[in-house]
């Protein structure tokens, strides 16, 4: 408050108000640390801490507690749908992966809280194939962008009908505070020009492990 009568609770503050700083303050003399606010990101005032060595630590992110490297939010999507993928990418894995390649098997949207934050996208897809010379690959797409953000293939399993797993991780700057959708596209890599990749199912399109096999995508927003 602007003023307060003297009470037995002297020195016990109800709250502290702060003026916005253009930059971190200078610590000197007997001063050992400072807590202050300054503008960060999209014009929001955030809370900072600085020690006597001048090291600055951001304590909040968009009004919530969150130091650099902490998790802001995590969203997850999965599907147990058995998908027979006949679309293929070259067996040498050299073509640019675009939206015209493969079959979309899973999507998940996230709304980042800060465009400067990092996004980590993890995915895992379990597959089978009937051909010993066949394998699979996954492309990670975003919104309507034609080219993949990231793509990864699985080595030839050489054991028809046995499940194999394709796992990938992609890091990127969020770049937006609007909803953005990430998509997984699967493709066969058969080097004879034919062959089917089965996602979440065996080569008879029967669900693996009684439907417990799930293609999964996890998107994590991380404070910077």
C-alpha cells in the first residue's frame, strides 16, 4: 500500500512493488544479489535474479515460474490404428521428403507460450513388413509446409513379420504463439519398388499386442 500505520508486524511486507528495469542492475559494495523485473519476449515483465558476479537468472516465463531449461508444457498424441502403407520413398533414402511422399498416420497440435522457447518433438512408431528387403521411414511435417522438418529411416529388419521400431527426436525454436500442428508420415523403403509397411499391425493387418502397440508423438515446450 502507499502508506501503512505502524504495527507489531513491522518489517513484514504484504507485497513488494517493482519498477521495470531496462537492463540488469549493477551489484556493488556490500550488495550480494538483486531481484528485479524487466521486459522480456513479447513485451511481458518477467522476474529475474542476479548474483554478485553479475550472473542473471530468469525466474518466470509469461507470468509463470520457469527457469531456463524447465518444461513449460507437454502434449501427447497416439494412435493404435493399424495402417497399411504402400507409399514408398527411395531405398537409398536420398529424396527430399515432402507432403507428396508417404501416408499420414498421426498429428498433434500445440500452442507455444513464447515464440523464443524451444520445442522438442519425440516420436516412436512400431511396424512390420512381409518383405525381407523392406523397411520403413518416418517424416515429421508441420502445418502446411511442404518439406519435412526431419526424417529418419529404420535399417532393413531382414526378419519378415517381426516388429521393428522407428524412433526420432527433433529440436526447434517455437517461432510462434499460435496453434501449430505436427504430423507424422510413414513410407515403405522396399528396394524392389513394391512392398507394404504395416504400422501398429502385423502383415495380416492384425493389431500388434492386442492393440497395445501405439504410434506416439510427444511435443515439449522448454523455457530458454
